[in-house]
C-alpha cells in the first residue's frame, strides 16, 4: 500500500530532478544568454534583426568557428594549440604565392592543406612523443608559422583570385542567405560531434583528458591520439586560412592575426574544461553563436574595437570562472540530495582516524 501511495511522488521527484538537470546544463544557459544578447542587439540597433545582418554576423566568425572544433577535441584531451592563427596566415600566404606563381587552385588548395597537416604533425610529435608542454610548443610554432608566412609572401598581398574561389568565402547557398562557410562549419561539427560523443575514439579522448596515466595503462594509445588531434587542428586551421582568403579576396601573411584568443574563448565559453576531460561540440556551436551575436551587436552600436576587445577578454575570464563555480555547486547539491549520511560508528572511526 505504501508503494502505491508514494509511487507518484517518487516519479514526480525524479521528473523534477531530470528537469533541473536539463535547466542546469551549460548548453541551456548558453541558449538563455543568446536570447538575452538578441534582445540587447535589437535595442541597440534597428538593423539587428534583418536577415542580411544575421547572414553577415554568421559569416564574420566562421573561420574562428571552424578552428574551434578541433581545438575542442585538443582541450578535452588536456592540451592546447595556440598556433592556429599563424597556420591560417601561412595557408593564406601559400595560396596567394602559388596562385601568383601560376599554380591552379585545384592543385594549390590540396598542397596548402597538406602543409597544414604537416604543421600539426610537428606540434603533435613535439607534444606527444617529445613530452613537451603544448602551451610552450604551440607558442613557439605560433611564431614559426607566422615567420614562414612572412618569408613566403612578405608584406605584399595577392588579390586577383577568380570569382569561383572568392564565392566560397562570401557566397550563399542558392536561394538562401546561408553562407557557404556556415555549411562547412555545420558539416565539420556534425562529423566531429559524432566522433567525440558516439565513438570509441571520443571515449578515449575523454579518458586521456581525465587521467592520462590511467588511460595509458588501460590500453589507450595516448601518443597516437594526441598526435592525430594536432594534425587535425593544423589541417582545419589551413582550411580556415583558405576560407578567410576567399572571404577577404586577398592573401596576406598577417591573415588570422589575433584569432587564437577568440577561438579559445569560444571553446571555453562552450563549457569545455580548460584542464581537459569534459566538454561538448553542441556547447561550442552555441558559444560561436553567442560570441557572433555579441560582437555584431556591439559593432552595430558603434562600440570601439578596444571596448570589444575588453568584452571578449571578460567573456574569456567568465567562461572559466562560471563553470568552475557551477561545478562546485552541482557537486554540493548532488552530495546533499543523493548521498546518505554515513553510519554513526563509521563517522566515529573517521574522526578517530583523521584525529
């Protein structure tokens, strides 16, 4: 009889906990933040809600969004790649140099992608096999790749690209206002999301980020996976450099300068733990939208670049501080709701032991 009486209340309690779990998810908070930013943008400018403006705000951040996807996997695995902006600049320099030298784009683009993968391989070998800190290694290759870009192209720019190439950067899907780079981003997000969340490779990436030693003893090929992640990051950074060159209709050695800060901000704002072991691709995708809306709203309000940089820096700090507090609060709530107090004799034994 008691089971019948208390059954509905137990089910209601479980349902309440499940809804609390959904509301407490970082992705849900990002959706709320995006809604608030849209309201703010509407108040700041009457042009914010126009279809053309939404198309522009999406296109403006697509290179960052594309580079943020492999960065998500790298940070989940407990590493970081700060060289992505320089690899994008090197890719832009190479595509401009090869086109100016008379190499057709059908041959130049695959060659540039191979260079990007080789640059990522260099990072991966130094970090995974050399056991060097990824922060230091990628800071070094940040300068190395930028220097190579300056050697390849110098201070000059190349801008006489054919229309079919420039259409990749600022063209739209026929009959819509959806930029082609957004389609590329969604395709990569879908593929990498499936890999991270639905395959054994993703489980091993999470295991490496949580405890590298335990993952290695469990048979996870840590060196191979970490190296592959850096190769992927270099490859996709080169792709982002090609898209950026197409969107700007110009190849320059300084292309992509300053993008690393935005890439890392987007990844951390998406709920990825800077120490590794947790994070999701959907969260990062929502963070891309949030940052794009914020930057666009400030730009329409004629906010200076300096103030926009301050806002981005504050966003980076908040993206680290807030999840940390949220995790501590969630752990405390779980202990209160789910944990039973230990027996009195065990408490006394614990006190005796610690005392």
